[in-house]
């Protein structure tokens, strides 16, 4: 797979899961293994599916904007802006590793809440 295809697949994977269909996201975009580094999500595909199904049930009105997508080799990084109920905003950085078949096989992330006040006028995204 090409770097550009991996970028498209990372966005489609995340968007599909985030908007409520993690089972489909796994079926279409994940390979034979899925190594999870987020300590709040169980390892493997079933842990991923359970987490995003719970998020959809608890927070169906959440939204996501993909601000940046950067890729190198078999890695893709996504920079997102998420808005949750009550206008609670977060910036995330997600990193995906793709296997030789162009399927996602590993994930790391970092999340930070957008503060109400900032020491500078710049956005976090």
C-alpha cells in the first residue's frame, strides 16, 4: 500500500469507529493483530470495539475534525479536534502502524483537553 492510501485508511478507520461503527472499522481496516497502547482500551480488536461501542452509547453527540494527517513509511499520525457534549473540547494525536498488507496493526495516542484560558493566542490545532 502507498503512504497516501494508508493516510486515507487511517482517517476512514478512525472516523468509522468514532461515529459509531467500530466493528465495521475493524473488518475493513485492521489486520490479523491489533496492538493497543492506550491504557484505557483493552488490547486487541475486541477491546477496541467494546470501547468505541461504549463511547457511542454514552456520548452519541460527539464530533471529530481531522486537522492534520502525516505519514512516513508504515506510520500515520492524525491530529484531531474533538467536541464532546457540553462543548467539552479535546485535541488528540493518534499514531497507527500498518502491516505489509496495508492493514492497521498498532495504535498509540495522546489526548489533551482544550483549556478555557491559554498563555498565548494560538489554537491547539
